[in-house]
C-alpha cells in the first residue's frame, strides 16, 4: 500500500501547489532533479521565516460532517482573507499534486476505494481500514504542503479537515464494526509518531449540521450512508475533537446556516487574539527545522508507516514486486521526473 508514498519524488511546494500567485525566483539550475530549494545553506546565508509572516499568515482548518457546507465556507473565506484555499484531500491527492495527466489506478493509490466503502463498509478484505489509513497519509502530506506554503511565502492557508481531525472517521468506523480494534491500535501508533512532528492549526472552524440532515442530503444525492455512521462522526467531533483542538488552537463553531455568513465569520476571526498554542513558542530556528521537514515529502510520508503486520494493509513480497514493476512500467515512471524519453523528456544527458 505504501508503494506510491515511500517512493514518491515530490516537487517543492512552490511548484506543486496549483493556483498560487508567487513571484518566480532566480534559479541556478532549472532541471527537474536540481531545482533550487530551501536548505541549510540558505539558512546559513540569512534566509529567515519570521519577517514574511503577517497578520493573516495562519493555518486555518474547516471541519464538519459530510455535506455540511464546510467546503463552500473554506473557499469563500480564503478569497475574503487573501489566503490559499486547499480543498479536502482525496485518495488521488498524490496524482493531483504531482500533476498526473490521468489518475493512476487504485493499485498505486492505497489499494482502496471510497465508493466501495459506501457500498460495502464491512468488506472482508479490509478496504475500510486501508481507506482510513491512506486518507490519514494524504492529509498528513497535504498539511505538510500547507505548512511549506505558509513558511515559504507567508501566505496563510485554509484547508478542509486535517490530520488532527481525521480520527473522527476512525471512531465512527469502530463503533459501526467496520474495522477491528487492532486497526485502531495501529492507527493510534502511527498517529502518535507522526502528528507530533507538526504544529497544529492556528484556528479550527467547526460547521455543525445534524447527522439527520446530512443523511437526508446524501440520500437525495444517491449516496447510501448509514445514519448511525454519520451520527458517530458527529459525536466524535463534539465529544473528542473539539475539546482536544481547543487546547492548542483557537476554535470557532457555527451551525450550518450561520456558517454561510462569510462576512460574520471573517469578522469573528479578526477579533481573535491567537494567544495560545505552540505557534507562540516558535522562532527562526524552529521554523527552519519545520521547513526542512515539510519540504521533504519522502521524510513526511515515512512518518505514517511502521514495519508492523496487519492483514488489512500488509501485502506479500511477491505482490509487492508485482505492483512495483507494474508502476515502473507506466509511462514516465521508470526514472526520475524529467529523465524519461518515453514521455518526451529532452536533453536528458545534459541535465
């Protein structure tokens, strides 16, 4: 399952994130393998993060149940505050991030399916937990992208959900019997060694829409999701996530109707003093180490994988080899980006 993540050769955040209006900078070398990036030398030569951080240099996450309107709020709020909007990561986040012309098969994207989860949440092959674990990994990578963008450009970022709130789906799955307790233990172990490496959001916004209303809207759109599962997500948000995130981040909560008033939400944000959380303890040294981490996506991805046997996510050596060579046989995947003649890369020997 980890094949695409562990072997990912990711571009820097400045080139990977789409729709970001950042002025181009001079480069010593512009080939795909040697683009100029931030590192120890840049820091030694005086590159610092704090001078570019302004009033709206914040990480804001917008959370809520399915179909709660959080996406519309996040996008409008980003436009209002001049921040970067990052839509919720899905199972194909890697493909979109690396600019694949066509989305790759699920064999190279977690070997899981959201559609199958809705149709068969108790699938015997462990699809539900593979989906949950893969989505956590995608959210970690997206959050690293958000931090990299903030520290590199100073522009704030608004995301839909984050790895800090991802566990609400795990809680609901366990309650419904979709996954085993061993899966929860594995998830908590992974989360314990990964989430601690990142600073929490400055602000978490929660959009409250009753599970019954969510169920009605999803049924009308043709999605068959159990009401009890949606209720489990709502309960986990209110009983676990909100009390937990309020310890380190500012918190604003609105019912779905009031969340449509973007002007009011923006005004409420302006009144916040942001006087709590680990962001207050940071300086250029800690920002340097954080920036070094989040720009190295291979290092980030390894935080979400441990050598532990779990039937739901473990594949045998023969299956691994089969998928590895199948991936390498795809157009443009045999060598590093920019070095594959089969997709039209030119002047390879001069790079």
